[in-house]
């Protein structure tokens, strides 16, 4: 027996090895599967849901993905490199480390789910290079963004910065829904529009700017309000919804449709110098979490919820929380970090301060509770009797 073979034999006595079927089962339960093959290998396919982290960078970057006490499974081409890598991680304190027997070859032979990342040309690699360097993104994450579909309701103070950064990040399809036209009073905060756009439909002005920024994505301009007649179809064909609406009726309608479809609603609201942002997603995998109506069961009277034209707004405030909405959307699409589910961030621009409020689930919520209202059964903008 060669020295290398003897070394591998000894490793197998100390490192836990698992079959691909068990690895797939553990992955479904939330354990981390890392494909340590090189980029030229994973370009042909990798296990669905696996994180691609080349063997050459594993020890340097593992802390960004897992802590020493976490369950981690390593997969290579045939099961040998992953065994050696597992031994090295074990020395770093990762005691719950496993090597997948047979590697990717065995995974494919077992007909377990795989994904083939779309091949990127040199222009795409350069455009997204700075975020693809991040282990939590990489080529697989960038491909996931390219395949994502996001509905942005409102091309105003919130929708403009949110869609700007989603487009820049490479989200494949953005649908903008807004029935308004660009006015001069919009321009101090609605940064997708310019003086030359005055009088144009906002969605057309926004589409032109987003396509100029990133011509590789699809931007759909829906010159219409979101109504009971179209909300369910719109929500159904998108992965998540950005709430940049300028009226409460639309917010309640979006919440009802998102709850019914099990889709995340990335919420923000602005008044004067203050703003708030959250993610409402009762059906999240780690839920249940509250919906919008757990926080606001019924709309207040109109005089208690003035719009920007009535109350005023400092132009940078919607920009700040609109970018926060884009951040939450990217986290959700990439399945990284901790979303703002169950939390409400409140921003005070005068003090430059953030305050976090915990949001409980209301079991009797009219939106997601034991007897939720139907999508079409949205109360008018008044307090409940």
C-alpha cells in the first residue's frame, strides 16, 4: 500500500464519512454542504443548494460560512480531496465535519438535484466581480440573482433607490408598477428621474435609467396601479415584492396577496425625517413571522397618515430606507444573513439613529391569523369599528 493510500485509510478512521443520500437529507434539514471543487469543475454543475468554496480557499474563508460547532459537509469530485480537507478543518476546531463519499460523481449517479450555473461572459464577470468575490455570492449566487424576479410597487422615493441597486446587482427581472407621471416636486428624492423626464410616466422614465445602468437585465414597465384585479397575478409571478406604495390601500392589498401566496413583502414607510423598514413573511422557512397587519391591523383615518405632499419629507430619508429594502431583497434572494422578519427598524434622520422593535405574531391577526381576510376583502382606509 502506498503512503498516500495508507494516510487516507487512517483518515477514514478519524473523519466521519456519509453517503450522498444522507448528505442530501441533512442538507434539507439545514446543514451546510460545501462543494470544494475548483470553479472550472463546478461550472459543469454542483449540488443544488451547495455553497461553492474552492479547496484552495477553504481554511481562509470557512469562518465566513460556519462556526466550529456547526455541522458541515464537504464534497469534492470523488471523495478524496474532501476527506483531506475535513482533516484540516478538524485541526482548526471543526469537530462536526463530514466528507461525502464518492463526491459529486456519486451525487449525480444517485440522481440527486444539481444546478448548472449559467456561463458568464467576460463583461458579466467584470460587471459583478466585486460582489462575486464574496463567498456568500460567487457564481452560483450571481446566477440565482439573474434568475430572480422582483416586483417593485411604486417608482417613487422608495422604489427608485431600491430598484436602482437591484438592477446594479444583476437581478434578472424587475417589474415596476406605478400609474403616476414625473413632476418637478419628485426630483429631490426620486433619483431615477431627471428634469428631461418631466411629464413622462414614472415607470418609463425609471426603465430607461435602469436599462442604461444595466442593459443585461429585463425591466418591465407596468403603467398601472396595483389593484384587486391584478395583484394576485403580479405577486404569483415574482419571488418577492418591494413595497414602495404611496397609499395605505395598496399596502393592505399587497400584504393580503403576499400572505395568500406565501411570498415575502419588503416594507418601508417614510414621513418627514423618520422612516421604518421590515420584512413581512409569515410563511418563511424559519417562521411563522408576522405580516403587515400584525403591526397595523386596520388602517388609520386619512388625517393620521399624511402623504409626502401633505407632511413633507427630507429627500435622503427614502433613499436610505429604499437601499435598506434592496439589501433585504438581496439577502432573501441569495439566502444569506438574517432577514428583518419579526423586526421593525425605525430611523430618525435628525439624530442619525436606528431603533429596533421586535414584532410578535398576532394569532388573531386579520391578515394572517386564524381567520384571515380574503385578498379582495380589504378594509377601507379607516379605523375598525
